C-alpha cells in the first residue's frame, strides 16, 4: 500500500509529457508547425516557380519550385515566425500578402517597423508568452542569428531565430534557426536551451557572385547535432531556389556517414510528419 501511495504521489507531481508536435514542409523556409493544435508558420513563401527576383544589377534570386501547399489551403494560422523580411526567398510576394491574414507576426525589430500592422519586433533574448485557445501556454524567445560571415550585417540585414518553450511542461520544444551560420550567437542558444527539435535552415546558400556562404552547410548542421545531442534535427530551406548548394539528399548522406540518421527527420514537402523524441542515453 505504501509503495502504491508513493508511486501515485510521484506521478501526480511529475511534469506533464511534451505536447504532440507535427511539421509539414511547404517549400524553402516555409513550414507549418502544429503543437497541440496551435498552428505556427515559418517564413511564408507562396509564389509559384520558376520566378526571378533581382537583388541588384549583377545578380538575382531564382525560385525553381512552387509550394507544395497553397496558402488558401492552409487553414487558420495562429502565428507567423519570420526570420527576416528583406529577401524574397524568406518572404516573397504572396507570402507578404499572406501576413495580413494572421493575428501576429514575430520578426526582427527593424522588420516590424518596415512591415507595420500585425508585426511585432524582437531583439535577441526578448520573449513573449502565448496563451492558446485550448489553454496551453508557450513562451516564444527571439535568439541571435547571423546571415553569413562577420561583417555581412549591413549587406544582409538583421535576422532572428526563435525558441518555443512549453510553459506547461517546462520543456523547450523547438528551435527555429532562421537564416544563419553556426557562430558564437547560435552556440550560445544551444547552451541556454535544450529543444526537442531544431528546424535548421540549411542549404549552404551562395546567392552572391563572390564565394560567400550565407546559410548553414552540412558541417554546421552537424555542429548543431553535436551541441544538442537530445534534439531531432529537421533541415529545411535547402530546395526550391537556385542559390542552394546542398540538397536534402546531401544532408541525408552526411548524417548516414556519421551514423546519425536516427537523429534526422527528413521531410517530404506537403506531407505532415510527427516529430519523434530522441531518447537520452542512460
């Protein structure tokens, strides 16, 4: 009787399990994240491809594919997490129009000023509490991101990532990296948070006519896997645009070579996937 009582007491005070989390890759940096019915969209890009977006008189961004899900077919979106608004491969024309349909858009402080309306600007480490319709509570924390090598900020603009934490279960659920490279800022994120999953913007993008890489390559995705050994790694933003230099297949091969394939959730555009939890080694 005593043992039963003690077990019951421990269970009563134990933390609740993490909520169900599902991800649908729509294309490029655009993914639908559903957490216990709360629906979050990352970096909306809904233009049909092929399409070209001039950057300057020398180069342009070239979209090669159409989205796997049309914006009209998404249903109600509760929140958009927008890493930055200045590049068409993160916010294209239809994506920009779509922002008006959602309640709130979380983005950079400078981006919120440009977008106006429902956009809320964040600086790194600022956070906001979200209460959902089904009485769940999430904390959204803005985290550092850098869109290329040191000194690129005046050219690339501000970028921000986000960490979603369940206040009910005290668990970091998801880290959305945004367009970034692996550097001191992202390393600090992995020290402060231990998310169940990382939505990693990958692709090794090189959009400029000089040899500068502005998003993570496979080596840097491996850095995340090493820094967060209990996180599922979910690469996106590695297809649909001509300036990506590493594909979904490249990432899969790299993780298989390092015997980390069980840590990787490789998405098929348009198909919903439930995020598995990595079991910690005893």
